[in-house]
């Protein structure tokens, strides 16, 4: 779809899940979940595609998509798709102010647009749909313009010195280093209670990446409380059958670099 076509199309025609899928098939769109990488524009130019950011899940369909009639908002996965309500709730299940993080919750305008329940799991269904909203288990924020920003899985948070740290944000920051091919952030037990941040990295072939270089990069790109204490290099990251990183296998390690020990006199 050209910019002119997107600008003149009606909101219903451009925002419904059916219309989005039709455009993907007809006009050469590539859907991308979560923030796109910094090389996205070069990718679009090379392959003649438009990368469209979105947020979705098996349970909740695609309630958030990039608005094709607007410029891409860095870091955002889009705006609420027509036919859905999306809010951000706090731990008391109350809506938060714009810009504040919390759990992303979804409610469809039409029945059976999202899952009706978990088969044979009535208690899990009741928990997920409490207070008439589907609770995604994801942390996000919505700014005053309605742009949705994915932060990470609530279960994928690291608790350090009273701070809730998004493993996703740590990984995104580390992956900005040109010599890092893959990265996973996990929480490991701390001698001061709670957890410390550990990252496991796969370096690009031929690079001479060091823990000190990773630490210096992290200090430039992450908030102070997000900077990892432990850094480990691996030939590859373990994956589940669906291709996700098996983080439970990364907590232990024998060749871990410790920032605190390295700084000790």
C-alpha cells in the first residue's frame, strides 16, 4: 500500500485484523513483533518490503499494530487495533497514568476474537480473565499519544536492590553492540538477597569481544541499576523446540566474569 492509499483509507479498512492480513499478503509487508532493529530501513530498501511492527499472542490475537498512515515511533510496537480495548493495569488491577508501566490487558469488541479459555483449566481461565479483562502477563506502557511500548514478560523480570528490571530491556541494550550476535539476561541469586543481573552472550564470529568491553557498552546504554554484574560467553544459547531461549539453563555457569571481583583491589 502506498502512502497515499494509507492516508485515504478509512480507519476500519486499515485497522481490522482481516484487513491487516490482506495487506500483508497483497502488498509485501513483513510483520515484526516488538521494537524493530536499527537496520530496519536498510532492510526495507534492500528487499522492497515494509516492516510493520505489532504486538500479539496466541491468546490475544493482534490487538496492537503500527498505523500505516503515521511515521514509525521508535521503540513502539504500534497503537491499539480497531476492535480491541487495551489498557495498562497496576498490581491492584487499576489503570495507570499514561507513560507508566504495568500489565497489558486486552478486551475485544466482538466475541471469540481472542481465546475463550484454556481447555480443561477453569482456574487458569478465571485468573487470566479476572475483572473482565484478559491479562497478558506482559509489561508495557502507553504514552499520551496512544503508542504502546512493550517492556517484557512479567515473569521475565529480575529483582535487584528493590528494582524490577526488564530482562528484555537489558538484552536490547546489550544487542546494540555490533559484536554481540545473541544475548540473554537472567537473574541469579545474590548474597545480598534478591538477585543480580547476569547476561550470557554469543559473540559474532571473528570478534575479540571482552567482558570489559561489554560492561563499558552496558554502562553507556543502560540505566545504572540495569548494568549486569555477571557476563558469560557461550558458543550458542540453548533453545526450546519453538526456538525461544531456554533461560532456565543459563543461570549456572563455570566461566562467568564477575564485575565486582574484577573491580576489587
